[in-house]
């Protein structure tokens, strides 16, 4: 699982850096651009303040709709 998560964050960071993915982004944006079908759970479980203690990779900027940006570019 950790290896897959490592690839996902790398792909998201690259997409933001290349301008293909604008911040803030939604889970649907991630799914559409990168094909990560479980983006909603991935972004939520790696947001700043997540209760599971997973690495904090994203800042949730809106709840309705759910929007995120990278915690560290």
C-alpha cells in the first residue's frame, strides 16, 4: 500500500507542477486526470488533521464541494 501511495502523491505533485492539475482540486479531478478511482478516500485519509495518523499530504480547503491542495509543494 505504501508504495502505491508513494506513486500517487508523486503523480499528483507532478500534475500540479506541470499545470495539468490546478489547485484546489477535487477527487473527481484526480480521478479524471490520473485515473485514481479511490481519490476521495485517498485525499481525505491523507489530509492535514486526519484521525488515522497517516502522512498529511493535503490541506482540505472546502468541504462542500470537497477541495484540496498540496500541503507541501
